[in-house]
């Protein structure tokens, strides 16, 4: 089977972003958004999802991080959708519990073609997240699920430290991706839907 690749480039008056990813990678990352905390969280998706990711972002960070975070989610989502294509052979659904010290997160995904998210993250506002705000983390995940066309339920079950809670949630998402996007050898040429399509 050939590698499942997704590439998406987008240039607007606010941002200039290039994303490429390989769902059949080994977790190699080359990520530069200009925001160290954002880079750190995105790298968890690659490393723990075993997805090779390259992201290059330039944007109007002098206005804050909203445009950069939102547009990066759009580009990753569309590259992910391209890589999944019609979803032949994928497990489709995946879930993962991931701890990080006192924090514990649960992520459940369904690559159904329908982008929808329910997020219960309980992140404190602007605490221990570097230059990244808690509401932008939530907005990133909402936008990512919508653009990539997957259903996401993500819940931080416990935790005190904002960094730990955010990182465990992205690791849980990565592991859920890894499960959902793995190929089932028994049905490696079938679309995992009774409708016959997830597009």
C-alpha cells in the first residue's frame, strides 16, 4: 500500500501556511508556527499518532495568535481530509485515554465525513500555556474536526496544571487518530460505512 499523503497550502492577507502530512509515517515533525506552545502541542499529534507532519506558518502575529491558530487548523484539517480520501480500509473510529502526571484526558474520534466536536477541556484562562490562550486551543480543535470531517469528543477528566491538561488532551487525540486511521487488513479495500461512503 502506498503512503497516504495530504498537502495543503493557503495564502491570505493574514497568513501564509503550508502543511504536508503522511498518515503512514513514523511521527517525524517539522513544525514552525511562531508560537512555541502551539508547536509543542501540534508535535504531539505527529509523534504519538505516528503521522509525519511538516507545517510552515507565517502570519500577522502582531495582532495576536487567533488568525494563525485558526488558519493552521483549516490547513491541517484539509490536508488530513485529502490523506484519508474515501477512507478505504480504515478502522474509522478510535479512542484513547492518556495521563500526564495528575492529568487524564479521553479522546474519541469517528472519521465519518461529518465534522462535529464536543469539547470539555476545563482549561484555565491564560495559565501556564505560554503565549497560547485556552480558548484558542478549543477553537483549534473545533476547526480541525470541522475541516477534516471527523467527529471528536474530547474530555479532560482530571488535572490541575494547564500545560499537563492541554498536552495530555493532544496526546489522547493523537492516539485516537492512530487507532481510527489504521488499516484493517481484512477489509483494506472497503469503505467503513453501511452507506458505502464517508465523503
